């Protein structure tokens, strides 16, 4: 139930981030959505993803705040266009599909009190025999979840490079 509440919180925060006209409020709403996602990762038992989410979100917020502070305040107003209505309809359809898939996925979470380590117990039982790694943690991270670990490292590396590119002083035009 807490996860569904956080999901609603993240959806509301996303709508606020998209619809608000003040960029600082939008950045704060994006930060709230990222924080909600990190808490969801903790609640479903994925602390490694929660740490990556907090790091990437912190770097992204630092970059966005930097951009908001140095931006020129220009507001463009226009009416509804066919492209805008089509984009809004596609967004609503995507949100509906996402909510349906999320509801199906949440039904698959085992009830409170049942063991959640069905796959983990099998990896612990067969790990040494299949990989010959003396450390079960290294065995799981590098052999069974190698692509996941590579993806997490790539995301962190890319976020750090992006932050350095935006926050650096040397080499910028006009500074």
C-alpha cells in the first residue's frame, strides 16, 4: 500500500513538473519524484538501485539548478495545436498502459511474511558449482547480474561526465 501511495506521489510530482510554468518549481518536483523512486527501490529490496538513483538524481538536479540559475526568463504562450494535443494524448495513453502494467506487477509481489528470495536461494545453492567463484557476492554481481552491474556503472559514469561538462568553467564561450 505504501508503494502505491508513492507511485501516486510520483505521478502527481511528474504532472507538476510538466505543467508548472516556474522552472525552479519544476526542478523541485523532479527531485521529489526521484526521491520517491529511491524510496520505492528501498522498499522492494533493491538498495543498490536506490543508491544509483540518489547519485544520478543528485547530479541531475545539480545540473538542472545550474541551468535554471543562469537562464534568461522568457515565456512563450500559444494556444492548442494538433501536435500538442497529439503529444498529450500519447502521454495519457502511455501513462494508462504504465499504470496497468504496474498494477499487474504489484500483484506478483509476494505477500508479507513469505520469503522473497526464491531466485536468490537458487543462486546461492548453485553459485559455486557453476562459476567457481569463492565469494558468493562477487559471483552474483559479476556472473549472474553482470549486465545489470555494467548498466549501473555506465549510468553513474555518464551522469558524472554530464555534470562535469555542465558545471565546468574552462572552455565555455563567454566566460
